[in-house]
């Protein structure tokens, strides 16, 4: 989870999609903006920050993940290494 003053980003791994909430306009976290094309850049920035944090803290749960325009793919998306 990454939380800023304005947004909250949640990534579960596996086949679950990420969550992205605008905390200013949706403090109850009811409207998931992760699939909204207007928030693609922000969602990818949060995913990159999360991957960097996990790498820095030696969290290997996303070690075989690849960050693409569509989000995380590979092992973190529930696929076996070597398959996309």
C-alpha cells in the first residue's frame, strides 16, 4: 500500500487488480480509479514506487514481475516464470 495526501494505491499480487482511490473526493474509498485511463500515469508511478520499496527492503514477492503499461505482469500476476 502506498498512501499520499491525495491518493491510496493498493497492490495485492496474484490475479487481483490494483486499487487506486482519490482520498480527497472519495474518502470512503468506494470508487476504484485503477482502470480509469485518466489515472494510468499515476497508477504506474505508484506501482513503480512500490516495486522500488520492495526491492530496497529485499521483498522478493515481486522479483519476477514486469511493470508494463497495463500494470504488473509475470510472476506477480499469477503466471509462472518464463510465461507472460
